[in-house]
C-alpha cells in the first residue's frame, strides 16, 4: 500500500484493524501523508545544525517521520490531543515557510524548497491545503488518525 493516512471515527480493537467491512466503517477519509511525514527531515536538511531547535518546535512532526520508533507494526495512531498538536505544528510550519512567522535559526524559504521538492509548487500547495482541511475537520470531530508506513 505504501504510506497512507486514514481518519477514523474511533480506534478499532486490534482484531478490527484489518481491511474488512467492520474496519472500513470506521474510516472517514484517506490521503497520502508524504508532506507530513517528511516535514521534519526537510526542515533538518534545509537548516543544518538546527536539529535541536527543530525538535523543540516540532516534536509531533518528528514523531511521525517514516523512521520514527513510534510506529508499531508499521502503524502510528494519533488520538485527538496528539492530532491537535500535529495540526498546530503543521500550521506553524506553513506560516514559517510563507515567512509569516519566524523561528530563530530556521530559514523559511529554504525549508519550503526542501520540503516540496520534487513536487511543483502549485501541486504541493494544493496537497498541503487538502491535508490541512482534513486535519482541521478531524480535530473538530474528535477523530483518530492512523499513519501507515
């Protein structure tokens, strides 16, 4: 399947997590999460030597990176509180990249370029907007998020 993100009404039990109808009834939306999962790495790449600053500002983005130890059997579940934190960090990163917010030591323009490559700007920005809209809706609805690597 590759990397994938699902928004679910509630976290199913272990035996309900298969791709059967019981589990499918929990799923509200799905999207490819690559920009979220690669944001932390792109920030570090664009801002050498600033990993600790980035870690302090974006701990949830670090936790969801593809090589994070937080994944169990290739899944990472985020509850409503964790999802709210992810949304805050995602929105903050977007503001930093647009130079609407500044973090000492972080180059917003370089961060954006590292984050979006190789995607064309228009496609990437559209993808980010879709992800953000889904995160906002999920936070407002109390959904869980399942990230799969």
